[in-house]
């Protein structure tokens, strides 16, 4: 009998789980219930790496219930009843409307056609990059990548560049780098960040939330953007000789003749309203206003706006058709992130003893090297893992292995440890060195994107730069950056 790839990987996962269940003894901090959890979670990581997160996520939670690793109703409620899942579904739906209505594409073309860009290729590259960051606030990385490759192709053809020219490839690499990394730095509607923040809270940093993380996320993104642009400008050095053919006036005329549609304006305004409510909720100086908006939870604003878009009409039709928008949601992503968030919430529980076990196991080795070296090593390991496996898996494994050890008595302060954990989240989103680094690379390294050949050296160096910057510039100043949240 010929087995499918999924069947073979499922059999391997079951064998891994059985070996852990029967051969891993409880002790050294690890409880019997912790053994049962690891017998489910470690095979789950293997399945996420090999077959993805859809059916594997449901199988994982069900297996944990069967092995009594956790209570059944609490597990399934934890997945589907999570406030974060309630955020992701309407956020994805609004992002779909923004994309289909042409609002985001119109905004991008407006930014890259300003008069001051005329004849200045470096300014074009900068505005192209800033446009990606702005659009990334409103939608997911894959949508950003598809849109920018479409626009990049149009512009390059108009100037006389082909897909093989260095100008196209350099900007295509920026699409890969920036669109993906924004997913780990911009907090609004980010399934990955929401789940990883839950992991950090599980280590005892109860004052840490997505708003707190934004401070590190924005600093990291700023450093990353500068590093990426410098690599393009000083190392790749694309041929800009044909940039004289860039007709920014024609793009401006196109935008004038085809203004943003009423549907697009309403959808764009709706997403802006969501972001404004989130920002106002984080400004404690607003007193009752901030308290009221905070009381709505992160799900409240986006669900309210989503409902309104189903009622408000443009040209005689609702801005959002609930059924159509729901049908375009990536449900495997929802299932995967719901499962990740559930595991993130229970992984550090005392009833399992997993963090204590890892602490007892690794502390002697980590204690033998200086704290700064340990931080660098941990971030380098995170960067390596995330470029061959799931970003979420890489972050969980790295934090679970190092944060308990640092908390047990290293030379790092609480603020530095929290900053390290936040940097792990950002570093694990910086995943673009391989085909399997993340789902976004599937639309980057393809016929509609760029060829993979020749790109790894630039991507690897960029990842290495960010590891060094985190270890040298961010973590050492952790008390100043994150001390208020410990």
C-alpha cells in the first residue's frame, strides 16, 4: 500500500508521541501530566513543520484530550472561544474588502508617484518600502506581497526592465523582507503576535500586552528597514539606468481619472476607525475614554466595524457581503492560530512543570557562558529555526528553552529578559531565507515573484544583522525599554 505524505508524517508523529509517553520519565520538575502534554505537543510541532497547521491542529487538541493532558471542554472552548480568534476573523474579512475594492493598491500608487520622486531612484525605493509598511498595517503579508509584485511588474515593464533585471529583483527582495517582517512588528490583527504575547505572559510578565510589545516592534522595524535599504543600496546596487523612463505623472493622471471608489473609501475609513480605537484605548491620559475602549476588548472595535460594513451601502450594495467575505478567510490559519494560542496559555502551567524541567536541564550549560553571549546564541538559534520551520514554533521553542533559565538567576534583569522575549517574537517573524520559512515565501519565490537563486546570501546577512542589533542595542537597554511592564 502506498502511503500519502500526510499519512507517513502522521505515523511518524504518532511514533514520536509514543516514545515520549512511554520512555520520558517524570522528574526533574516535569510532572506526569507534563509528560502527557509533551507527548502531544512535540509531535504536533513535527506535523506543523511537515504538513501545515490545519487538520494537524485539530488532531493535536483531540489527542491531548484523549491522553488527559488537559480537560476536553476547556481545550475546545480555549480554541474557538478565544478573544484572539474573535479578532482575527473580522480583521481578515475587512482586509479582504480593502484588497478587492482597490483601496490599498490606490494608496500605494499614490505614494510612489509623488513629484519629488521623479528622477530619483533612491527616493523611489524608500517610498516603495514605506508604502509596504503602511499597507501592512491594514492587511496580511501574503496580500501585501501579491499586490506589490503586481505593481512592481507594471512599473518595471513601463521602464523597460524585465523580471531578470537587478532593479526588479532588488525591489522583489524588499517585498519579501518587509512584507513578512511587518507581521512580527505591527500589532493590529496579527495572529502571530497575539499568540506569542500570550506565551510571554505565561512566564509571569502579566503587565505585558500587545500595546507594550509595539514599542519593541516599531524599534525593530525601523532598524530592519534601514538595514534592508542599505543592503539594497550598498551591496545589491541595482541598475537604475532606465529609471529615467519612470513616468510618475502618468500614474498621477491614472489616479485622477480613476479615484478611489466609494466602497473603497468606506472600507478604508472603517479599518482606520478600528486602529484609532485601539490607539485611544492605549492612551491612559484619556481617562474614561481609554477605560471604555479598553473594556470593549481587542475584539470589540473590529467586530463593530465589520457589522457596520455589512449594513452600510455603496452604489446600492453593502460594502461587505458577510457570506462572500467569510468564504475567503483562511480557516486553516484560524485553526492553527487558535491551537497555538491555547498551547501558549497552558504551556507554562505549574501542573505540567515543563518550564521548570527545561530550566533544570539547561541552566547549568547557559550559566557557563556570559549572559550577553547566551542572549546572542538564543536569538541566533531562533533565527535559524524560524527560517526552516513555523515562526510560532520557533518562538515557542526558543522562549521555553531560554526564558525560564534567564529568570532562574542569570545576570539579566527582568526588563532585559522581557526585552529578549519581545526580540524573539520579532526575530522569528524575520523569516525569508528559504522556501519553507513561511507561507508568504510561496508567493515570493515563484514565477509571479522572484527567482530564489542568488537571494539567500542577502537574506541571511540581513537576519544576522538583526540578531546582532537585538543582542547589542535592544536587550542591554531592556530596563529603559520594557522596565515599566515587568
